[in-house]
C-alpha cells in the first residue's frame, strides 16, 4: 500500500473518531451513548492499527527522502 493511501485511510479514521467524539457531546440516551462508545472503541483500535511501525517507517523514509532533496537543492544554489 502506498504512503498516500495509508495517509488517506488514517485521515478517514481520524474524521470518524472526531465525529463520534462530537456526538458524545450531545444529549444522548444511555443506549445511544453506549452505541457511540462501542463505535469509538472500534475506531480507536483501527486507528492504532494504522499507526503501526510500517506507517511510521514510511513517514521517516519520506522525511529522509525530502531531506535528501533539500540538501541537493541547497548544494545546487
């Protein structure tokens, strides 16, 4: 999976999490609150799985690649 796709999925999961948190701020029945909390548990587990070593390694690689590009551009100036 590409870094762009991983980041897109992470963004989607973050948005779902924010939406659920916003829903919890509303007046809710205990039943609705329990449902949202269950969804929030599932979403945070999914978020955790996205933020594994693979994603972190890819982000570091991208940062290193960009650092290399910046260094080569500086030397050309």
